C-alpha cells in the first residue's frame, strides 16, 4: 500500500447509531490512498465495537477520555 495522501479525522462520541454509515461513506470513495482515523472521545455506547468490526488496514481507532470535539480533532 502507498503512503496515504489524505487523512480523514473523524471525532466520535456516542455515535453507535451513525458511525457505520460514516465509515462506509469513506470506504465507498474511489480514491484509495487515504487513511481514516476515528477518535473515540470517551463514548459510553458501542461506538468502538461498531468500528472494531472493520478490518480495512486504512482505518485506525484511537481511544481517549472524553475531552470534546476540538480536543478529539487535535
């Protein structure tokens, strides 16, 4: 795999209901040189479990205590 040219940063806090649709949207892109970094911002639902089902090596899940969307983006 080539070095990714595009990095998508996706903060997520309690987004179990929507996260699969968001990840699927990135996976559906025709451009293949990307990485998706999902920041699980202290979710208390199954957001992380939903993301963990994806096996694409371009998707990375990072966990942090809840600090808000700005901290998650940074």
